[in-house]
């Protein structure tokens, strides 16, 4: 069924101009908000907890704007299956690419870190030609083997290398051709509360994946935060900010706090562009959180600072 849907409907649909696809976007947004509500309770609860100072009316306004943006993401994701390099180059522009060029010239491998904010799928496709570094993406396989294969084929068609989260070490250690850049979206809910870095994020105690900071210290990677900003419909600008090019000079938690605060700043400015439908706060806060933090910092320092 998945193969039939892809070949007869989804891929042919991706060949339509975005101006036509955006007509479907508005229809999708209406259906998801009013016809067949998509995670409406989850979305509203996340917004309410993140912005306790806003009124119920303001919470609902963010929710409505999110559905409109989510409709755009759906059709832009469909378009991503066949979008050309030329069109991607026009629609996703890097404001300060010289930062990555400088790191490349210094022979520095990089972790590009951010969250599910604005259009991250177009960046996955475009990263390898936007920057001089070889692009790597780390992911978990989808439930459907067919969709996993098709989506990763499209993500890799311009040179991105997608590696499984369990195999990334072998991929990084064996690649010697030129400096590479890893794309890491750090805002998904970690699988285990006790192995997460806990901080305050959007007015809530929140577990954050520690992978960016761990890999930076393990392999001496530079860390660059990227913010994707939405201009007019279907056009995005990416701005880069160096967090560190020497991670071992920073204290435990500084890298994670830095990219978390930068993402939080983007969300506070334009909240409708974040993925509110994600069950971000589904992990229970550990009872022994203070002791857990002390032990985590101790283990980190024993491994990377002694």
C-alpha cells in the first residue's frame, strides 16, 4: 500500500509547483485544526505550559498559526521529494556561510545543531552543497521500511550521508576525505530521563539530549548553532552562530545550555514555527534530580577533563 501511495500520489504531487501545493496547505491546515484535529490537546497544552503569562486567546492564536505553518511544512516536505538543487538554492539561503568556510579551512569537523523549527527537511537535502564540509545526518529508521528507504534516498540525493544512530562512530572514524559536518536536531524527547541533561526550557523542567556535547568532546568537533528564519512563504534564511571551536575549554553543560538557550530564543520570537505537536515533555522529572546532575557532571569530568 505504501509503495502504491508513493508512486501514484505522493511523488507525482511533488512535481507540482509550490504555488499550487500551497493551495493544499491551507486545506490541510483547516482539516488538522477543525475537521480531524491533529494532537490538538497536546499542542495546546504545550503552548499553555510554555507561555503561562499569555491569555487563553493568545494561546489559541499561536495554535492556529502553528497549524497554518504545519500545513506549509507538509507540502514543502512533499515538494522535497523532487525539488531541484537550483530551486533549493533560491529558497534556502545562508546569511553568513563564511563561518563554515573558515572552519573548513582550519580542518575542523562541525556539529550543526538546532531543533525542529521552520523547515529542517530542506536543510537536510541542501546541507551538502550549502557548505564545503561533507554532510552527515544521524537518524533512527522509520517504522515503514519502504518510507525509510524512499525518504533517505531523497535526503541523500545531493550528497548527504545518512547514518544510523547506532553506527555513527564507525562512519565518522572511517571517513577521512575532508572535514565533515553533522546535522543534529536536539529538541526531541530523549529516550531515558535518567541519561538526559536536565534544564529549564520554555518555563518547564526539560530533559535535553546530551549527544551534541558528548560528541563535541569525544571527537573535538566545533559546534555551530543554526537558526532557520522564515521570510515570505516558501523562502528561508539560515543564520549561523559559533558556540565553540574548542569544546574541551568549556565546562560541563555549557554547550548544551548554549544551544538550548539559542533555540528557546528563536521560539520565543516566533512560537508558531516550532513543532508543538511533538510530545516534548513526556518524561517524568527524576525524584533524585539534584543527585543525578552531580553524578552526571562527575562522570563527564572523569572522562573528558582529567
